[in-house]
């Protein structure tokens, strides 16, 4: 059912990333299993050498070397975001049939093995901390993001509940583009919400939304706004993530619309970061589209001021990111306070 042969979806097989594409992904240091992907991020690899940690460690206390970043929908997404640095040119399907997807336990078993293979290569470098490498083999934090849109995976509630059942699990982050509000509702209804839910929020108006996200659904703006409107009612920590791109959404005139949107959505946190000129995005954007941290800081401070309910909580210079905290819905920033007790 694929337009360009990206996946194999006949009556007898699970959705599979096509072998030639899987080989390209593996060459780029991804682990691949059926329709799922896993990777060791830049900061995980640096943390092995004690050369720094992801901003999620500074902001929320996440242990970088014990974080597993993966996606159950590696080559499926409803958008073609201009700033995406993932291999989205391989995406072509907007449907994952429940009977054609792997079970959560199978996905995790295969991806854990793939991740182990990626980690084993670092034992040969004496600069890496062997104790950290050993610890990294058993994740305590799961970041369900990476390539593709994870909410397209029809068994996501079962996947999150399975992760919660694992003894070592302390937290689960889920990143979504907001195109599947019905799945977000399912997570709520089935008591399967992650520890923290991220909603990508890169446009405050319809025209900017189309220009930046390049959505495939005709009702994409309505879908996204439906997800946005759910955040206040969700029984979990919520974050809006804004990626600022020079000449796309960083103009001063856009701040009032952003501030109004953020005030209405009232998430617990807002992460405002610069676009980074890396990966596949370099084919679509220029180095000059990145903002300096001073520019991100000024934009963030002005949004906080105009929203009237947010204030600057922290920042990460190296990642060019500022985080705002909701003063009307104050929660403990440290994930340890919300560690999984299942």
C-alpha cells in the first residue's frame, strides 16, 4: 500500500522498512527493527566520555546515558517539516494498520538488542566510562520521538503501559506533532499517558503552520488545534516546544499570537529553541536560519512577559534553548518527583 515501495505491507507480513532504506539508516547509525528505529543521540555518546549532558538533564534531571530514544513509527509521518533533520524523504505512508504492526514487547526486545549493538562499539575507546556504558544497557528513561510520528503507531497505549511496567523505568517522554488527537485521547482514556508529553508548536497562525510543517492532511490545522486544546485536561506533565527559524517564525510581530496561544493552552513548560543546521534539514534551510542564544533569550522573555503567566526557568547555551515555567500551574521540574512506581 506504499506509493514508492518504502514499506512492504502484504497480507502475511508486518510493516517493514524496505531493506535498501534500512541499510541507509544503519549506515547513519540507526538501529532498525520492522517499522521501528532506535539511535544513540549526540548527547548520549558525549555523556559516555563525561563531555556533557542533554538539556533534559539540566532542565528535568534525566540521566542522559540511560535514555533510550526510539520510534515505533520510524518511517511514518503526516508532516514534512522544513526544519526536520530526520530522513523524511523516505516517508510515504499515512496509515499503520493495527493488524500489520509489531507488538510492543516485540518492538522493545528487538530495539533493545539493536541499541546494545550500537553501545558495544564504544567499549573499545578507553575515553569512555565503562560503568556508564554498563548502565546505559538498561534504560531508565524512554524518549519516544526520533524519526516519524509515534502517535501513528496504533498500539501506542499498550507500548507506554508496557514501558511503565518495567522495573528500571523512571520516566517516559512522548513527542508529537499533534496530528493524531484521537490517539492522545486514547492515551488519557486508557491510563497510558507518558510522564511528559511534548507538542511541537512552531506556528501561531495557519499560513505559518503550512509553510513550516508542510502537512499532508487537509485538516491538519484543525487536528493540531484539537490537540492543543486538550493539554489543560491531560493528567500528565505537558510541554510546548517551539523551534525558532529565522525568517519563518521569529519575527517580533508574531510574539503576541504565540503568547495568546500559550496562555490558552497553559502547558506546564514551554521550550523555545533555535533551529539547528544539521542532518537532512541542511538540504532545505541555511546556516543563517539559526538564531543565537541571545535572540532566543529575548524572544522567550518577551513571550513570557506578554503571556502574563509564564516566566523564564532556565536555559542551555550550547543547545540554544530557553525554558519557561507556568506560574499558574506550578509543578516540580525534576522528574525524580514523578518516577515510575509501577
